[in-house]
C-alpha cells in the first residue's frame, strides 16, 4: 500500500514537472507597452493599448516603493529560494482546516502565476506554480525577479506595474509619491478590484494602513513618517480625467496616423509620439471653447432635465436607483450628473454619483428659474427624480445647475510659417462626440470667405481705396432663374464705400458687386491657391457670401497665406516618433520660413490684404479683438451664414493663425442676435490672450512694388495710371470673363458697376 501511494505521488509529480512550461517569457521579457502621445513640451495627452504599462529598471525604482511591496507581499524575498517554507507551513495549517482560505505565495510564485497560470486554487495549479517558481529562481537574479513583478503585476484601472499605477491613480511619477501614496499602491496586488482607491477609497485606505503598519514594524519608515501618512488623506485623480491637458482630439489624430504606419504593433511596442502641440496653448484653446460654448448655451435658455426616475421610499433602494441612473449618464468635464431629491422655488437638493448631497440656491438657480415655476411644463420642471447637471465655480466654489450644450464648436491654431499645429479642439467634449469638427466638418464659411475675393480683386487692379456703390442690387436669373437681391446684414445701405470699409464692415452687396467685376470664373479658380477645394464652391455670385463649404482646418491654412506673406503651408501634427528605447524612427523637419516654391500669391497681395484684415479688427466687425488684446498686429474676419447657421472668426497675430467655429451638427439657426462676432470671436480672443501674450508685436514692412495713394496701398504699376486716382462709379463695359487669355492681360483702370 505504501509503495502504491509513493508511486502515485511520484507519477503525479512527474506529470506536473512534465507540463511545466518554458520560461522564455520571463528570461526574455518583452512587456507590451502602449502607444503614448505627448505635447511638444512633453505632457502626456494620450495612451493607446490594451494595457497601461511603463517599464522601470529595478535600479531606477524608488527604494521605499520596493520596501513597501516586500513588506506586505514577501518580507523574506531575498532570503528564500522561491518558496517561503516558514510562511507556507503556517498557511498549510490554516488550509487543512478547510479549503484554500489562506495563501503563501512569494513574489516569485506571483511572477510565475502572472506570466503562465490562472488564479484558480487547485492542487495541480499550485504545484505547477511552485515548480515554475523554482525554475525562475535558477534562471534569474532576485533583482531581476522583483523587476518583473513590479513592472508586470496588474493594479487596477487598466494599469500594469507600479509606475503606470502611480500615473493612473495620482497623476505622478514614482519618485514624486508620498509615503502614503506608496503604501496605497503597495496594497493593491492582493486584490486590485477591492482595494482600488478610485472606486472604494475607504477599503483602499484600510489596506494602506495595514501596509504602513508593516513598514513601520520593519523599520522601513519612522514613527513620524508613519503617523503623518496615516493622518494625511490621499487624493486620488478623478477617474474621468486621465490626462492633465485635454487634447483628446489631438491624440486621436496622432493615433490614426501612427496606426496607419505601424498597424497593431503601434499599441504594444512602446512607440512614443511627440506632437507639435504646446500644452499651454492647448489648455487655453480647450478652456476657451468650453467657456464660450457654455456662455452661448446659457444665453439660449434651459431645455429641461435629461430625464426622470422614480425615487423609491426605502433609502437603500433609493441609493441603488440613483446610482444606476447616474452610471448611464455620459461624463463631461466639470458637468457632473446628479439627481434632484428635493426642489422648491428657492432651493434644490441634488445627489451625485459619488454620494455627495448638494444644496443649490440663489445664483446657482438663475439659469433654471423658469423650470422651478409652478407653471412650468412637466417636461422641463425640476422635481424629485429629475436628472440634471451641476457645476462648481472654480473661484467661488459655489454650485449651479447647468446643462450639456447641444451646439458644436471647433478651434484650431497653426504656426503661420511652418503649419505646425499649436492647438486643436475638435468639439465641446470628446467623451460625448468623437467627430472632429476641425478636420471633418464641411460648413458654409459665410463672410469669412470674403478676403479671398478681395485678394483676387487686387490682382485685377483694384485697391483698398476703390469706391463701390452700396445700394440695392437686383440680379435677374441668379436665384434659380428668379431675381436675386442680396442684402446687407444690418439691412442698411451707405451709398459709396471704399473696398477697405466694405470688408471691415462685411458689406454683402458691395462684395457681390466686386465679385461681378472680378468675374466669378477668375475668383472661383483663385480659391485653389489657398488650399480650398474649389469643387465645393459655387460658380455664381453667391460665392461672394460664402455659400460653398470648407473645414476649419482649410480656413486656417487659407488665412496663413495672408499672414506669412503669400506662402501655402501644409499643416502637420507629428514632430517626432520614437521607439521604446528612445531611438528616433521619424522626425519632421520644416524650415522656420516657407521656401519660395510654396508661394501662391504675390507678396504685395498678402501685404495689402493684411492691411484690410487689420481694419476688420481695428474698427470693423472684429473690433473687439483689438479692444481686448491691445495689439496692432491682429487681423481677421468674422463670418455668419444665412439665418446664423454658422458663426466663424478666422484671423492671426503674433505668428499664430487661428480659426474658431460654432454651429449645430444638424444645421439650424444659432439665434437672430448671434453672429460670428458673438459666437466665435470670443473663443479666438480668449485663446490669443494666452497664446501670444509674451510674443512681441511684429512690424510688417511694405514689400517692393507697392506705394500709397491718398493713404491707401496700391500696386505701383496701377498707381502710375493717370485716371486711377479718381474712379467714376459707372458700369464697366461687358467683358468675356470666361476667356483665360483675356484674364492674363494687365487690367485697365478699374471701374465698378453700380448695379
């Protein structure tokens, strides 16, 4: 019988040993490190991969982090040979009393389990784990084993390894952690789900205290360190915000580009991407878009709660109902979902998903005042069970009831000379909508297209001083065969105005007259010079009013031509790509100033158009820019489409060209009193206030070939024409504008038609 038992045991052990896998995964460790996206100033803005992981060599791992892990997981790690027999015997005695209720896994055994096995508690798995641990101990040094463990172990929040967990939970590097934070991380391996501080801070703190006590007992920390760590609350980074800088649309653009080049390897090989974005600029753009979209939303009233739920009378059931309802609400930075628990005309009580109860009154209810009236419709009335959003003022800390805006917005800023992105915000909130309005939204540009028509006019011999008749204009057959009568936005006519004032005040009728004089075919083809898709623009006089389609990115590239002296620039986002070891795989090199082969318009044209665009910001529809920023180098143009469906501001200053847009994805009016100047110009101003605050005001010297006549710039060859100084406002003779040969000839002294 004894021999049979020994034989059976021997056969069992032989079968276990036979099935022990090879350990190449640990002897040739190749961690799956995600793709990471950084700003130009090295702020992490994106991370893509199944696992969040860093690799930190054991020599660079903070000593106290190592001690904390050893203290709670495997105190005799450097003394045993893979199996802690002292601890194992204690665990065995407990387990013999019934089931595997107590473990004795060493760090080496945990490495074996992490790389090769499941966590199922069966005898065969445990024996295999032991065999693997012994095999690993023979192949690797203790420091190598600990290095594997501290980089590979799962610690919750999709974080693998302690360096990644430090960023996930605290937004810090390992060497920046406090004693309390180190202890909280060290407590995670036992049960990362139960002790996750982002989910259950109470349980995580209990586990942290156990780690701190063990560290103190082993003299790894002093009594003073222990007391301070126990008494000091740990602040966990909010789960909804992974990165300090909001650049989700930027990170996604970079991810797409890298995936196209490297495919699935992009997500596992530790590729590091450095973009051209500056974190300061990106923060300013993000905050400006959010602030001004919310301001627009506030101007247009409360739409009502996002929904309603029934609140059970039983407190426990009510808490469950509230949690379930709020978990279904998509998160949005600063707009916290909450359930109304009590409401009156003067005070509303709400409960958030975190269990916080808030009392909101006074100014915090101003936006929803009508929804608290007894006469309010049932669909908008605030009552117990209403699902709302609350927001805390960053300065006063007061709470108010708000709503998630439905309007969309976009903002992009480029270096005017290189095309490098400085900032990009593709929408109000990436979590709510992944659609990137900067690169994907084709919208009518409205009056923001006018500068390109005026630029075309300069090539035909007109100048900022050219006088144009601003009177009613009827154009038979231009409206699908019917008569088209374009109108100015203010419904007024000013008689005769200069070309400069026409653009500054965004006159529609005079711009249509100008386009008619330049000729539609010429202006239509001229748009191609600026990077616009001319097939998306009409071949009729409505082109003057921006009835075609552009993206905000196209618009930024077009205005860059005026800003940089006449050169086309190709926007680019990725400055450098490196592999996991830091070797440069790819690097963008762009000259500080555009090469001459990129010239698309005459330097004189860019200069004169710039002087007209500066008039827009000095006394025209964009005058708020100069008023608020106090600079003389600002230039740009507002744009508002028919019925205020789109609102734009495109402009530049301090070597930055930027475009802001606002509108609804399902096109509808933004409001009868809304214009590009009220919608998008404030976004542009708030961004530029930060982006060019320390940039000197550049002087733009007149190029050769231009001169001033009566205070207005004009090409020298046209100034020499005797009758150019005074232009009669009389009809031009009919020409054949479709004849390319005729258009190439030097134009005669220009005269504009009155109708």
